[in-house]
C-alpha cells in the first residue's frame, strides 16, 4: 500500500476518487476549487506515479484510481499556527491629576 501525506492536493484528489466513481477531471477540479492548470499538473503527477489512469472520451475525461492509498499525518505547513497565551494583564486606572 502506498502512503500519501494527508492535506496535500494529491491526497484531496485521491480521497474524492475513493468516494466517487465515475467522476470527471472537471468535476474534481470544481469540487476542489483549483485552476485548470493546477489540476492538470496534479493529474499528470498522479498519473506518472501510477495512482490514476485517465479514460479519455470525446466530450469528457474520467479519472480512475489504480492503487490503494494510505494517508499519513498532515504536512507541517497545513497545521494552523497558534499564539501561546500568557496571563492576562490588568488595566490600571490612572489615579493622578488630569491636568497639571
């Protein structure tokens, strides 16, 4: 079984293919909300690695999943950063003269 890092575009495409078949390249692209060029690169990359095969018809291109995939942890860049919260500072009221 092949492992793919979860949260990447490749993983998102493969998860859609695991859930839906038959599905076209255009339907996957719209579901992910990516540009045509980005989708073309990702599809080409997955096809070269042997994960998918394209079934080209005159009016549509379908994607077929060829390998079982195991998704592993999220990529570090996919994790949300958070600020460490310290103790709250109390606001002090000014007790001096207003005008001097």
